[in-house]
C-alpha cells in the first residue's frame, strides 16, 4: 500500500479515534477491564474441549493427561479419580469463564454508556455554539440525524462491534494456539486457507461501503423532509398540500427503501459463498485428519494423530471460521462508525474554542459590560455567495439611555445589524463596540448575557409561563429565579394581566413553541424574558410584528420603562413602533440613508417620509414632533 493510501486511510480513521481518545480517556479503566476479562473468558472457553480431548485419550488410549503448567503429581492415574479430576477442572473452568464474561459485560456496559453520555452532551453543546452560517447550510434533519442515528450507531459500535473485534482477535489467537498444541503440522496446513477466507470477507465489505453511504444519505434526506413538513403543518394544511407532501415523503422513503434493499441484497450474496468455502474447508480437514488417525501420517507429515486430538481440532477449526465470517460484520460496523464519527466531527468542527473556554470558566453568563453604549464603526458584512454587502460601511452610535429605531425595506440590513451586535455574525470590515470594546474581544456568552433580545418569532419552550420568563436570567436556573422577579418582568412587558387570567397563572404550561397562547401573548412573554435580568442593552427585532394594535400600544407605553437606564435598539417594519424613539435610522441597501427624529425625518421629505406615507395610507401629517396622525395603519394583523 502506498504512502498516499496509508495517509488517506489514517485521515479517514481520525474522527473515530479522536472521539475515542476524547471521551474514552476518563473511562479507560472500564474499557481495559472489559477487554482483559473478555479476552480471558474467550481463551478459557476453548480449554474445555481441549481437556475433554486429553481425557478421552487418557481414559481410553492410555495416553498421559498432560496439561501445560499443571504438575503431573496432581493428576490421578486411576480411571475414576481421573474422571472426577477432569470433571472438577471443567467445573472450575466454567466458573472462571462465566465470571470473566460477567466482568466483561458489566465493564463494557459502564464504558459504553458513560462514553455515549459524554459524547451526546458535548456534541449537543458544540452544535449550539456553531456559527449561524452553519445552520444556513445544514439541513435540520441531518443535524438531528447525527445527534440521534449517528450517536446510536456509535453506541452499537462500542457496545457490540468493538467487543466483537476483540473477541475475533482473541478467538483467532486461541484457536490457532490450541490447534497448534494438538498438532502443529496439521494446523499449519489447514491455516493456509484462513487468509483467503478473511480476505474475501474484507474485500466484499469494501464493496458495500458506497451502498451504506447511500443509505445514510437518503435517511438524512427523509428526516429533513419529514421535519420540514411537520414544522410547516399549518402552511401545508392551509394550502391543501397534504397529498403533495405525502408523495414527497413517499418518494424519499422509497429512495431509502431502494438503497437499503440494494445494500441488503449485496450483503446476502456473501453468506452462501461463505458457507460453501467454510464447509469445504471443514470437510477437507476431516478427510485429512481421519486418514491420519486410521492410516498414519500422510506423505510429508510425521507423528501421530489420535481421535482425542482430531475431535477438538475440528471443533477449534469450526470456531475459527466464526470470527472469519463475522469479520465482515465487524468491518461493516467499523466502516459505519467511521462515517458516523465523520458526520459528528462535521457538526463540532469549527466551534470557536474561545466560546468553550469561556463557558467552562463559569463566567459565561455574567454580563461583560456595565454600561451599554453601542457603536457601529464602518461595519460592512456580506453573506457568502452574495454579490453585494448586506451592510455597507454603517456608522451608528447609540448612547446609554437612548432609544434608536431602525427601519427600512425588507433586505435593507436591519436584522444583519442586530446579528453583528450579538456576534451571531462578524463584520468583514469595520467593527461593533459595546462600551468601547470590540465585541470580538468580549467573551461571546457574556456579551449576549448583556443584551436582552426579542425577535419576531417569540419562541417559547414547552414549559410554564414562569419557566419561559425566568429562562432569561443570567447564571441562574429558571426554577431558582424568585417569583417577584418574574412577575416584575411580566408587568414591565404588559404580560401580567393576561397571565393572571390563565388557568394556573404563572404555572400554566404554554405548550410546544407556545402553541396554547396567541401571538401577542407569546410576544409579551418574550419581552419579559428579555428584561428579567435587567440587561444594559435591549434589542427589539420586529418585536411587534405579530401583535395587535392594542398590544403594540401597551408595549409602547411600557417602552419608556423598558428603555430606562439602558441602550435600546428597536428594529421594526411597523413605523408606528419607533415613532417615539429618540432617533430613527433608515437603512437602504445596507447603508444609512437618513437619521433623525420622527418629525425631523418627515420634514425632510426623504425615504422615511415616503415609507410613512405608504404606512398611513396617504394621510397627511404636519411633520412636527407633536403632529397628530394615526400611528396604527388600517389592515394591521391581529396577533391575539
């Protein structure tokens, strides 16, 4: 094998070995104990037939009962005592074999479950720390498949396949050793065929690899399709697309079926050939051995072969064929585990090590800043593959205690601006600072703990109202957050009134994604969650997009309290949301087009004035700060 091929093979093996080294280090004693006990148990399981063969020759042929390492003085010479002695040895041997098997199963079980527990937790943690661009590329079904299917496949490998590999090695070694002890010449001749049997199985398993890869790929496609369809059930139902989605799922399932069928059909071709080869091997050995016992050594051989030696010899040969045939399953399992380890490595590769060390330090949830002055200094960012920047040299300063609204058409760069502040993405040029410190120099977990964030999705967990509000508390488990602190945040967000009317108040379960609440109620709880920890910076990203005019009015009335003594950035499509902001920034094609108060921008008659005129349906406004206009345009959706 060339150096290039060896290097390629080592590279392919690296993810699996890396996982074993990383998560097996603390559990290595269990792995060693299981390996030693399993090897001892397997080796001893061969000894009973060896002892029976010696006993047959001793009792019926007058041969000495000679066991290597056993003093001859311990062995009785009379038939009955000898029979009892051999029986005692077999009982002791059986006890030791079963004891070794028990230790093997117990230790390997501990190793596997501890290993997989650490693996699952660590991989899930790493996935959470992946940059957003990763999720832009990855399919959710593939990520879930890696966390479930691939981890389970590694479970199968370390709980059965790895143990089977050790069993194969020990079985081969034990069989060869015992066969050699019985008759070295016959063993040498018979074992010449072993590499051919093993080579055939390994060669065949290599041919199965592409088929197994296709199965994994199609399983990921099916998972992704099912996950996407189930997540969009409302859309599917509203458009009557159930039959279409059923057919799409059926197509993906059919592709998976075909891949599995092809893989299984190819694997089934191997077994008949194996049976034919192994059966012929045993028959030829039986013929040669029988001739030797009856007629004496064949030409080219010397010495004697007794029936008491031939019987265990054939038994060991038959035992030898089992690992050779199972070698395919071990190689297949190893190949499958390598592929799974590679997929898991793809999930964890590229995770910012600074984030890991920050979290492990125990300081990850403490705010990184005391004040909240936010500055964008020539910030430019372009999405991969885009021919124009989403943000182009943005300069913007938001002082502590100031509320700044950010508006613009869809695609103007509003959400990207927030992403840079939260360090969900990093500026290509320029920088973003908080209290004069570049966000790239701040521990990312602590940075985000300093920013209360509310987005338009208002995602809620399947837990109580109290749990969801308390979830925003830094460094404290939701269940440990005082009730008065949760209630204060709910009052600030205008949520206390409706929560009080729920069946169980703050202990009412909201359902998966908050399905038991209206859109407006979910949004108010999301705002409460963002302010429960009193962060110095508050970001409302389309926070009123799913609420009715009355809820928006309540939020606006509370905004003064929400924004008190903190920096507040309000991103909005609905211009009425930012009307009372200290300043309004208008983004257009990723650049700051205008900046000023509501009245000043209307007086200017620029881009903001045009947007406002469209929003209010053409109603005129004086353009002064105190001018009267309906700030809730007709046609707004009712989010409750």
